[in-house]
């Protein structure tokens, strides 16, 4: 098995090398869209998000009420199944969209839903806002993007445990305790400005007090029910977030400056689109993060001529992802390079579009080289 | 500092902006919803992205890369990830032209 010496640490060797070869805070490829059209697509409205948030809250209240009414019988299970996905998956997409500030036109509405979603996901709102900022600056740049989920080779246990929220909970709970104690890790300090850190500490302390309150109620009532409503949904409701989230970048290129090479658009069913708030249009979102979730389908129609074809289903996406992850165990430089339609502008070397599957990133040493004379399989 | 013609007033839609480069620097010239004109530095203080590709919402310019927001009348940074204010410059309209007073 070839050795893989990628260093995903935010302050590690590859972080420095990526900077040296111009991959950091770089100019990225964008499909040409006339300013007037882009302005129309970027326009903010409160209506769609108010409607969706009302539906979400109503569904959460109804499912929680059903879960409580039938607790602790088996009849409560379907209600918790719905509540969990809304709490720990739909709130992930609300965290994301409101973090961008694009869900609502009215600022306080974005901020309010952002705070609530962060609490549900147990993601410190300061830490995760800045982490996601970096993810958009240096998308899947090794050593710079803190949101790379699958390293090469992938840590299978981590990917599986994430389906039950375990890995993310462990990280977020550790961060909450650490921040509540007034400490931030060196890696986190690399992307959170000093002026923002006190807010991170303050919120962690408030959350800790809330969880202590929930624990007190659970002890007083002798029931785990309070935690079924607050906290535990992260374990039993994250699976939808994970299944959709894994489609975003897994198996695609690292260290490129063209979102067509490192992001994936997948057409999914309307229920999942509601839960995921249209983030299945992921190439479009990364290329134009100003466009609100409710216009991403329109943006997709506008620029699809310049993008690899969207996967028609989640199944299709996973048929691409899983073999790629498997292959990266023997060839960590392998990735799926999706073909562009004839109407698209080709991948360009200045955006590292000449990086080929099985080849190491030029300028970053230490990656495994393919065996001499090895043929590169077509996609 | 000299007054420089940035563009014709008619070139900027209301609630929009244009990019203006001068003497090696980039500026952003805005047309507010109530018909006034303003000028700021053209690059976001967070990561040197041109604000001209961003969105004007009332008196706010939103950066196209990370959605940081500034009040373009004062340059005040309003929303993370921007923490540092934008520089602002005097503007006047004469004979249908937008003039800005910027360093030569």
C-alpha cells in the first residue's frame, strides 16, 4: 500500500506548502453570470424562510408532543424519529444558511435562527461561523479547511460513528467544556480572531447552564425524557445530515481552485430538500454563496451548462463516492474527476484543473506517487 | 486631495454599486435607495475580495465571498467575518458625473 503522508492539521506541513504554492485565500473559478442576473438571484426575502421555519417549528412541536404522549412506549418511536431528524439534521442546514446570512432579509431573524440552530447542533456559534468562513475561503485545501470530513485514506470508524452523531458530539462537547473554561485550542485560534473569542466563551457557559438545567429536571423526574427533547436528538437524528453532507465533497479533488472539481450537486427528493434547505446544489452554493437557498435551483438551471452533470439521485452519488473512498486506501491521490459537458469552460491549469486522479498535487511533496508506468483508469 | 470622475451617475442603478480603479487602488461607488452616492474602499477588509460583486441591501454592502457586511455610508463593519471598517471617501455629483475625493 503506498504511503500517504498528507498532513491535515491546520498548523501542519501541508498548510505551509499550500500557502507556498498559492492555494490559500486564492482566486477561484466562477461561471460567468451577468451582473443583473446575479443581482436578481442574490436578492433577499423573508417570506420563504418564514414559511419554512413555521413549518419546521410546527413539525417539531407536533412530533415532540407525540413522543411525550406515548413515552416510554414503542409507539413514541416514530415521533422521536421525526423530531430527531428535524432537531439534528434540519437545524444543521438552518445553522448553515443563517450563518451565511442568506435565509432571511431581516438580520435579526437570521441571527435568532442561527443561535437556536447552533444550540440544537451543539456547535458554538462563534467557533463554527469562523470555521465555515475558512471552509469557503479554502475549500478542501489540505491543512487549511477545518471542515474536511474524509481524510485520505478515510477513517471509516469516524464516518460510521458520525451517522449516530458520536464523533461530532464528542468534538462539540469537548469544545463547549473547554470554551466554558475560557480556553480555545491553538488550531481554533488560527481562524477565530481574538476580538471574537470572549463571545465564544460566554455562549459556552450559557449552554452549559442550560444542559445542567436539563440534567436537573431529568434527575428530579427520574426520567431521560428531558434529554430526548434536548441533547439526545444529536445521536438519533443526525443520520440525514450525514448522508446528505457526505455527498458535498467526498471522493472529489483536494487542493484545487475550481468548485466543479471538489463539490458535488445531487438532485434529491423534496422532503430531503426541505430538511437540507437545498444544499444539494452544492457546486452552485460554493461558487456563489450569496445566493439564498430558495434560489439555488434557479441558479442551477442558469449555470448547469458549465458544470459537471448533477447526480440524479443520492444512490447515484454514493455509487461514485464509495468506490472512490475504497480506492483511496491503496491510492490516496485518487479522486473522481467529473467530465464537463461540451458547453462548459474546461478545467484550467491556473485553478489547478490539470490535477489528475492518481497524481500528487504539484508542489506539495511527500504524497505517494503512482507506480511507474501505471495506467490511469478513465472515470 | 483631487476630485476624480468615477463614472456617470446614470451608470449605477439605485441600490447597487460599481467598481472604480484609480492610481493602483480599487474603490466602490454606491447609489443608495434614496438617490445618494457614496464611496468606500473597493476591497473587503477581511480577504481582499472586490465588493463590486456583492449585494447592496438598503445601506449595507455584503461581500460576495463570506457575506460580511458594511454600512457603506460610514464604512462600519457590521457582520462577521468582517471586523475592520472600510475607508470612506467624499462624493459629489456634478453635471451628471459622480466625483470622488481620493488620494492621488
